[in-house]
C-alpha cells in the first residue's frame, strides 16, 4: 500500500520539523522528500510561495505548516495533540500563533547572520530586539510549563515551541551576546530539555543535525 502522505522540505527547516514531530508523535505513516525553497516552476506548482514544508496527499498538495498541522489532526485524531475542550484547544492554537508571529517571525530577520554566514544591518538588529523582548514577556503570560507548554499534556504547541524557541536563544546569543530566553523566559530551558528527551524529538534532532551538515557542505562547494 502506498503511504498516503509525503512531507516535502528539508530537515534544517524549523517549520518542516514542527510538522515532522507532529506526524511522528501521532504515529502517522509518511515518507519524506527533500525539497528546497525555490521560485522554480517545479516547486511553485506544489507550493505557490515556493516555501517548505508542503504535504503531498492523495487529494492534492497542501502548504503552510499550520495548515498541515490541522490536516494531520483532522485525519488522524488519535492520539489527540489538541485538547478536547474547545476553549483549551483555542488556547493551544493561540500559543502556536503567538510563538510564530511574535517570536519566530521577527527572529527570522537575524538568521542570515546568526546561522548562515551572512550579515544583518545594525538597524535591523535594533528593530528586532524590542520585538523579541515584548514577545517573550507576553509568552510568560500565556505559557504554563506544567510540564508542557499548554499544561499536563503534550500538544501541537509543544511541536512548535520545541523547534522555534531554541532558535531565539541561539540567534540572540550570536547577535546580541545575551540569551533573551534565559533573561526573559527562564522556564523555557528546562522545558525544552524535557521535550528533547522524547524519542521522536531525538529522531527529529538527529535528522536536523545531519541535514545541516549536508547543507553547509553543499554551500561550501
């Protein structure tokens, strides 16, 4: 029997890994296809913005990581990675939205210099710092860490937090010589360690490291 879905992208991408961890935690059978962001027609025909990840399904292709998360939950509801209660489910989605819109998105402006040997202007660095500080201060009000970010149970919000928050830590240490996560959200480090001990998170991390090595080697050729 053909596996019904294929996750397309590459394991360096935090958004790819967010979806991959959800699939693994839900025991969904899937294959992986290495695809890099591109404006080539071959990629645009499946991902209209040329971004990854995207998901090939028996019904067609879907893009945008949160759409993929919702599709996965709708089609493979067990084990549930959203709370059953409608309000708690909304709070879980609220956390994902907050982390991606108010933390990962501004931090992404630093990644070229923080991770890939590029440079970021001083003006950009000055603009991003207060955005990240504001985002982290507000995340303190939303996150529970008891022990998971939404409460007692592992959810899709943990899949998002685990791939995004370490990048905030690494990027701010590199760019500002201080770890914003340690300064403003000290609960995060023990929490991230907890998630990292999960077998599926370890699998995702191993694949990410291997993909990063291959990606950097390819860039040097």
